[in-house]
C-alpha cells in the first residue's frame, strides 16, 4: 500500500537519479529545462536524487533559480544515502570514521598519499583526498581543478586507466578492510564500507509501498558507482549518456500519456 505521504501522485512509482552526467553536466549546475522537467515529473511520480558527493556539492548543482533541492525532490540522498532526507527532513546518518577506526584510517590515507606522490600524470592540482561523512573521495589529479582540466584528465584516464589501476592496488593492499572502491565522475573514486554503495539509500524507500523504483545513472558498468543500484533486483535501471538522455527517457516513460 502506498504511503500516505505520496498518495496524491497519479503513478505509484519512485524515480531516483544520479547527479553528475545524469541530471547535470559533471560538477556543473542543472539547466532550467531539467528543473522544469523535474517539476512536471513530480506531478506524476515521487522523485529523488542519490549522489556520491556530499550534500553541499549536490545541492549547489541543483539550486537553480533559487530553488531548494530538498524541497523540489521528495527524497535526497548524499554520499550514497549515508546522508538522507525525506520531504526535507533529515533521516539517520552513518559515519565512515566510526566504521573503520582512526588507526586503520591513517594507514589507508597514508598509503594513498604516498602512492599519489609517486604517480606521474600530466596534471596535478590540490585536494587529493576529501574526507566525507560516509566515505573518502580520492582524486589522482586533485579536486581543485578547472572544468577544462577535469575534461583533460578524463580523456587521459580513459586511455591510461589511472583510476582503475589505483583501485586494483588498494583492493589488494587493504583486502581485509571490508571496503568498496567505486569509480565515478571524471576525476576521482569513492572508498566506503562494503554495502554502503548507492543501494544503501533503498532502505529508506523500500517500505513506502511503491509499485516500481526506477533508477537513472551513467556509471552503470561494473566498477562504476551506479552499478550496484542499477543491477539491484529492487530497481528498474536506466543507463543514460547525459542529461538530455535522461530527459528523453523520463518523458517517454512517465509524461507521454
């Protein structure tokens, strides 16, 4: 039975979206056309975002024309759902440092920083390890890069598989840590406890009584940070090539009648 919170929606469906390259260009704001489509979509179904980034980054990308994303979306999940909101109200959260412990964390981050220091790539900037509430984000080039520099690294990484090789080393070195390494976006990968991937957010919605839960994402291949939720038996996955693709498929599925 559908939750009373959403009984007014004509379609008893939840539609969840990745952020970068699904709702927005990587690390850039959503277009007004995307926001307009989301408003129309919300008249028909329940909508939510689920991103790997922290809440500040996600909301900055979705705060177009002064809107509050936590009011536009029925559900908001940052850091794969470790930071969760329903109808603008914060839900229970989890902590990466409490899970891993300070001593093991120091061994992990020290190894990462030594590895990065020895890595020879065309561009390096700053903020190579970003500590978040539920994970760490590791960027070989550093997160303090321009859009052009990000695009340049992404093209380089597509050929040289820098992130993929780094992840393989970490999996072998810290095999007993119970961690998952998930490549996402253009320049980085996330590190978090196994099971804390984007499927984590489903625990907040699976008791709501939806007939269907749809997920839209771009990194849906194995090793990508959308893979687990895309292939989860509880969701209907849609792999997209960018925001325009997301808009097209949503219109066909939910707004065409």
